[in-house]
């Protein structure tokens, strides 16, 4: 369990197409891409700040 196969992905895209329609899907994809990009940026910033804090505590 936990792995998503091709059939499941196809089912999800088919349902999204039926629910939202073909005109809204590009907008939804664009907003999801922006959200993922912002999440990755925030995660990287937090990781960088934690690694900097660990480096400064080693020197004390």
C-alpha cells in the first residue's frame, strides 16, 4: 500500500476533469504549482536556518 499506480492517477485526473471542467484545470494546476514551489522554498529556508544554528552551537 501507499504506491499510486497509473490507473489511480488516471482516475483522479478523470474525476477532476468531470468536476472542474477543461477550462479550470490549467488554473488549478498553476495554483498548485505555485503552492508546491512556495512550500519547497519555505522548507529549504527552515532547513538552512536549522543547519546554521547547529553550526554555531558547535563552535561555542
